[in-house]
């Protein structure tokens, strides 16, 4: 494992950590390094097609810690003690890559378009070029109920997009309401703090 010699500490750590996170079966979404009092705070965000369990966060924390404590990691971190936090992206994470859309299948999203418009819909399917959404179309006459229609949206049309928080999210398989996004935030992977002496 070779340590990149240039770039910010976060960029250099990203290059060091990506292979070990990938080997564990996950994607390294972000590495952030900040100063908190006399310690560095290292935030590592990971994700996977099936989400990230608390057990997975614990396992990834160990392998990331091993890299940070290695000679290559010490080259980037120096002698300063650090606090390591490993977690998964929140439910309101921006959708910037095709894999983010794929992992949000069944979720309600809001997209701001390059032409100035915006669109809300539920993700039915996605590929490398775009997404198929179920959108609500208002009735043509006053008092007429809205109907659901499918709409293909190319990623090239999207300026920015994110998952909408739902308090009674429809279950993909049964159509019944299931756990809320707030519940998922409570049950999902949370950051684990680990004090290290660097």
C-alpha cells in the first residue's frame, strides 16, 4: 500500500482506505478530516447495496483503524491523536451517482432540474443513464383525484436530487405502510467513536 504524497489529508486517506473498504464489500463514500481541540476528527462514510449494518460498521472501523495506525497512515496523520467515526450516509444524502439512485429504489425523491423545474416521484427502477419514476399527476378537473404515471428522467436533466423524508413510507412489497425514515435513522448504522493515540 503506497501513500499518496500530495493532496489534502482527506484525499490521501481516501486513497489509502478505498482498497480496504472495497475489499470488505462496501463503497467508500467520503472521508473528512477536521480539527477538534487537540485531536483530529476523521469521519469515514461507507455504503453498500444492502445498506450498512452496525456489525459492518464495527468491522470497517477495525480495518480503517488498522490502516490509520500503519506506517502509511502515520505518514498522513502524523503524531497527533485522532477520533475515528465510521458511519453510513443519512437518508437525506444527495443522489449524485447512479448507484445512489439504485440504492434508493422504492423511495420518494425530489429532483431539481437544469431547466428550472422540479419533480417529485417514487423510484421504480434506474440504470446508468437515468431513472424511472412514478409521479402523481393532478386530475384535469377540479376535485378529480390525481393519478400515478411513469416518467423516465435522464440523469443529465437533474441539477440536484435527494430522498424525501416520509413518516409513513409505503412498503415496496405489500403496499402497506412500514417503518418511517425516522425509524430507519434510529435503527440504521450510526457513527462509532473510537479514541486513538495516533
